[in-house]
C-alpha cells in the first residue's frame, strides 16, 4: 500500500515563520528551531521570520497575531511548550485563536510518536489549524519530535495545504 500523498503538479516556495517557545533557549542553543529552519530550506521553502518567545500565553498569542499580519507569510511553525507541565502553555494559547483545526495532525503525530516512544506520546499536545488565513503548526520542542513532525507530516503536505488556503499560489 502506497502511503505517499499524490504529487502536486506545481512548485511553490512557502514563506514560513519559525517560533521557538522556551524559557531557556537562545538562538545558539535552539536545536529544534534551527532544525525546522534547515529542513524548510532543504525543501526550498523560505524562512521569513524567526523568534524565540517565553512560554507565556500572552507572548505566544501576541507573536502569532503579529506574524499573521504579515501578508508574505503563509505558515507559522511553533515548537516547544506542548506537554502537560505547568509551564507548557503553547497548546492552550494557540488553540484558543485557531479559526479551524486540523485534528488529524495531532492524531497522526501522536500515532507516529507512539511508534517511537511508546505510551508517553499521550502527553503530546501537538495541534495544527488555520488563523487569519495562515497555516499554524505547533509541535513539541525536542529535536526528535520536530524531525518526526517535519519529515512525516508537515513537509509532505505543506504545499498542498497552503495552496488549499491560497489557490492563486498554485497558478504561479
């Protein structure tokens, strides 16, 4: 059985923002944020913005709202703060703003995570959806989780999802 999505018949370079949610990481120590950027660049997409924000709901929401005003951005990828510890607030902050959710993203991410880490995958609160015509992804902050989400879910569907939101991109 072929589990690969049907190929898109056009090439679209997607403009992305990468946001790391962490109380401790810096640009130099942000392995997960740098991995996301590297994988996007390798897939010939564009990094239009990068930020590290504290795991504070208001700061996360403000970052999402400010970046969503950028007409050139199509995708925001958050990493970090998706667990259940008291300081993990990314899911709660983002989920409240989403206009549409993509429940399959979190479900598939947990399924794939379960295959790698077992039952601990239930603590992952990954989420994806739409906010102000932008595609939003939120994944755990570990490099292994980022690699899994990017390679198995986000990159294979990025162009398809973005062109669903913005059909004119497929015509360029």
